[in-house]
C-alpha cells in the first residue's frame, strides 16, 4: 500500500495518506475539503555511502559489509 503526498486546494495544507485502494476518496485532514491534488513525493535513496564519514547510520553497529551501515 503506497503512501502518497497531497496538497489541499482549499487551505493549501500538505499531507500524506496511506492509500489502500485506487478508488479511495481523499479529503484534507485540516479542513475536510475533497479538493485535493496528488503531488510529487521526494523519497530517500540509499546510495551505499554511509553518513558521518564511515560511521554506521544508527551509530551502534559496524559500517562493514553486512552491517546496518552498509
């Protein structure tokens, strides 16, 4: 089930929704308007490089291959 980002055409609020069906009727959680538009989502991409100069991303395990920082 994908998570989509929407923006409300009435109050301009941006929000995310877990969409269970392509027929789901999405409404704004702020004002209740059904005048919403799906927007382009930015997603995280694992490039293989670990943040922090070789440290693992969680800080508690090995950055070596097979560890959570790899």
